[in-house]
């Protein structure tokens, strides 16, 4: 058995041997201490009853240990991974390399999420695969830990030797990597980065940027699950770990692009409800706890015969049932039938969080977001965007948590900065620009794409002022709906390849923020054309090429 369950079984067998040796050592110590007894020993026979009682206790303990051993072995057999047959593969693969079992646990959750979404997916230990098997899949997710000084887990050794030691083309493969590590070690998430590097060189296309997890940090795992839900087409998947939200207040909301050919985008401003100080860095993420519309909850309550004002207990707090339902997935009528209000409350699953790039810095006096209103298949506004842009009134309470995002923080040594994005991705770039400008760093180049020049340049007045004052050195725009031929930000970038090389030669860093579909891979392709694969990957390793794409 090559999985971590087999490793756990072997570890348990070793633990039994270790316990036996420990008992022998204690017995030897007792004999040695007995020699220090000053007076003569006086033996008193315990009697037959006590002998039988002692024997029964020893037998019971032995049976207990044996039962645990059998249970562990049966559990290991039950957890055996589904076989991957040469003639029957799913469209998706979830592969893991685990040293302690945590990566396997996360991989199983990811695999189950894909299956729950109706996708055909296989689960495998990375070390049991080779590049030829990967070539059969269209999509693959890798959940890998790092051990020792940047090494692969033992269960991945065969894959490292057989697959990563050779150049095998995988142009058909779209992939994602969840890298587990600990920042206290110098080679943080090193194996995850090695795997990502090998996959890129094999021609595989990243579905999203590598997600690093520092010592099981819950926010990073929610970020992985956010990507997972988007890929599976199931953005209603419950969070594996609930965000510890704080109450914020929606202070301002206005349409950012009236008249646009695209969906409405909104400028939002939020402040802490308790008036506490604003604290975050440019590049950080706002996790929002959405709510169901109040009228939808009211209809559900009426249809299922529950009292909206009924008081229930949830997580140690007394709350009205209607308020709890606003924050929860509304269950099917059959799942609610016959339940008391408290039993219903106990069974409710919280709504999954939504992530948005923060468009401001604390000095702006509010946490600002740029949110495009999305639509579901039935025409209703999306869960998160609908709550923020339509259902929550100005002044309403918003559940919000700020997640630090070090992989998109501004450079610490103030190099020239090339910022590339499209759509609402301008939010993250605007925060970086504001932070840089406040620090006196004006060698900034913005390349931005949207639909219409007349209405889709978000923060237009501010950007124009910064450009006129020399706080932005240059700005290039692409508008895809204004001409006979559609022009995108990657096209503008290709037209300026010579200038990109000049800026990079001068030490520039490149930050990309916006849509994963279309823009991000196209920009990446142009940068590789301009700079070469090795140079761009070296920049990524140095923190000079960073992306926040969704």
C-alpha cells in the first residue's frame, strides 16, 4: 500500500512494538529499584480472587489493543484509493503527495467536491502515476506537501524520479497546485513550486496560480476552495472552515459604469461597524459573508410553516430563525419537514464566502471594492454580488473578514512597477498604485483593458490626475467594444514588447490582476514571448512577477 493510510498502519505497528519495549524497560527499572530495598521483602499472597481479577484486566487490555489494531487495518483498507484503470479514466484527476496525512485529507475533500458537482474525477497518490498517465487527463489538481529541506514526501519519490526527471509534453492539461508548507523553514512550499515549474515546462496550463498554505492556514484553504468551486461550477459549496467575520457597515454604493456594454459594476465603501481602526495592505482580500434576500427567506418560511421570529441557538448565540436563514443555504422542503425550529437551525449549512480584491488603502478612510453584478442561470443576481450590489441597503451590516495576501503585496524595495489588468481587476491595481504613490514611488506603468472608453475606465478622474502629475509614468488602455476590431489588454502589451523589456531590464516587477479566463493566460503568453520562459519564471521566484486572478 503506497498511500498515507498504509503508512499510518505501519506506524501503528511500530507504535505497538515501541509500547512493548517501553513496558520491558519499565519492568527492568522496577527490578533495579527493588535492589535498593533496605528491609527484607515480606510476601503476602493476594488470594485466588485477586489473581483472577488481575488476569481478567490483563486479558481485557490485550483484547482492547487487538481490537484497535484490527479496526485500524480495516479503516486503512476502507480508505484505499479507487483504482485508476487504463481503459477507464475520469476527466479530472486529483493527485496528492502527503507526509503526515493532511495533504491526503485535503485531496479527498477536493475530489469529493468535484464528484458532488457531477464531475468524473479520479483520486491517486502522486507516486503511483507517471507522465503518460497524466497525458490522459484534461484537468488535474495536485495537493502536495514539502518535507525536510524542500524535499518531496516519500510517497512522491517515484514520480519525481520517473516523471519529473524527463521532459514529457502535456499541452492538453489544465492544472492547479495546492502547496502545503511552513514559513519557518527556508524552503517554504518548495516541492509545490518544483511541481508547478515542471508542469509549466511541460506545456500544461495553470487554471489559477499556485496556492500556498502556511501551516494549515484556514484563509488560504478557503482561497483554494474558492477556485475549486469556480472550476466545478458549484459556487455554493460550503466552506471547509468558516471565516471569523466582523460586522462592517456599507457606507456608499454607486454604479461605476453607467451605459457600459457589459454588466453593471459598483463602487462600494465599507467601514467597521464598531469604528475600529482600518488595517490591511494593498493586495489583501476581503472575504464577504453573503446573505439571502429577505423576501426569499420570507417566502421559504411561509411555504414551510416556520415562524420567522422563533429564537434558536447557533454557535452559542441566540438568534431569530429568519436571520439565521439569511446567512444559510435554504434547505429543500423535504429536509425541513417535521423539524422543530431548533432542529432546523442545527442542520443549516452556512453560505460560502465570496472574495474581492480591496481597491483602497487605510489612508483612504474606507475599505473600497469594485464589484460587478453577476447573474445566475435563472437571471437572479449572484449570491455575493447580488447581496453587495442590490439586496443590502446603504447602512446595512456586512459580514467581512480581511485575508492577508502576501503574494500580491507591493515590492519592498520600490522597483519600477508594470501593472496589467482588466475589468474589476483594476481594484487591486488601484490599491497598489495608491500605496506606491503615497510612498513617493512614481515609476509606474498601467496597462488596462475594458469594453468602452466612455464609461468603463473605473477611477478615471484619479488615474488621469496621477498621470498628469507624473505619479504614473505611463498608461495604456484597450477597449474591446469601441472599434471594428476587438482589442484587448494583451494586444496592447504585445505592441509594447520593446518597452516591457526595457522596464524589466531596469528591474521592474510585473503585477497582473483580473480575469483568469482569457486575460491572464494571454498576458502570460505575451510576457513569455517578450522575456522567455526561464526569465519569467526566475522573476516569479524572485517575487517580481505576481498575479491575483480569478
